[in-house]
C-alpha cells in the first residue's frame, strides 16, 4: 500500500541492506529535518504496537525516551497508552537477526526495529477511529517477497561466478550449515542500541505485584490453567439391596472356577477317511450281468446299430 508510511520505511530499509542514512534522506520535511511519526497505539502491553492505519509494528524505547516521556507527562503510564495517539520525534531503524519461529514481528530471521528515542502523547481527548483493521507488516505478501529477494541477493553474492554451490570446506562465513558448523550470515550491520524491556517499564509504573497479578490473564505473560468440575463419584448401592450385576458376576465365577480351562474333546480320535485304493475302486464299480447284456444288444439292433 503506497499510503502506508511504515511499509515505505521498512521496504527501503530492506532494499538498502540496512542503510538508515539513505532511508531517512528520503523521509525529510521541507526544512531538511527527518519527519516525525504520528501513529495510533494499537497495544501498549505486553507489546507496544503502533499503526499507521494500515499495518502495525512494535516500538523499542530507549531509557532517554522513557525518562523524557515521564518528565513531560506526569502521572501517565506508558503501558496505559492503548488507543491513544503518540508522536515519535527522534527515531531510527535497526536491522537485527532474530529467531522468526518465536518472534512474530520478523520474517526470514530478520526484524527491522523501530527504536524510539523521544516521543510524546498527542493532546486531545477525541476518540480516534481507524478506517480499517491494521495487520502485521511482516505478514504482508509484498513485504515477505522483499525479504526473500534480499536473502537471495546475499546468497548469490556469496557464490563465485563459476560456482553453483557454496564451498562448504571454507572456514568462516559458509552458506550451508551442517550440524554445528558455520551458520548463514546476512552481512548487514546489527543494531546495538540498548532499549528498555516493557516488563521493566510496567514494574516501575505499577509495581511488581501488579505484574504478577497479570499472570493468568490475557494482558501479560501467563500460564493457562485448566479448571473444571470434579468428576462425580458413582452412587453406592443402598444398604440391604443387592446389585443385580454383582450377583450375576458371582454366579458366573462359581459356575466356572477355572475360566481358562479348555472344552473337553469329543471322542477319542479325530475321524479320518482314507482315499480309496485300486481294489476298493474295483469293488465299487457295478458289474453287468448276462441278461443285461442281451437286452442292450437287442436294443442296439432295433436301432440299426451293431
């Protein structure tokens, strides 16, 4: 989306390989100063997420930013700024290698972090209504394509002009990793700015007990507890009344003490029938008498057959 300021900034950051000076050069006002960022706070804890009405990204505050906000806004908690509008005056972008399987605001092992060095709460009590529901910038298809293209450029740059596969025998920055060998490195300059953890900000503003009370709720780090009714016990048989099932079980047990005993064989041996031999076949064959032969000859003669 061309109207998304965050998408423009983060796209340029990826395309330039983390060159912040080149990015900010294209993001200046008429006086030559780097533009301020006015944004809506989608979530303030456990992640401080801001949106430009299109996408949301997390903020990382320096200690100077936290102290400056407290000095300018006495009695206002940073972790309570949800649904408020803030203006980020001094900011920078830093690229860092992260584990994308556990960091939802990253892709392909890269996170572009919005480092906030100073910010303030925009005056006014009017309620801000977003025209659309903002989504995670790192889940946008165009952004994912940019990350993949950047990965391909770095990968191609590590290969020689005649090579189609990396030389895994080299020590150092190999492209392919086997077991605990060398790992793939992008090569961009890692961000080193120290930032304050939001849990620490929460403790300083509301106390450690309030943070502990958030465990088990949807607003903080929690462990899900499964609760439910205890299983009901089976009703006991009233005194003086025998259970029909129990009585039947006892009767079956008495009738067959050894339940594994096999049924007795019927007869002494298994009956067998032998195949008839030559002599038996001869006895079973019917014999023709002389009277029968005479009657057959007379019949054939009457038919004109010899």
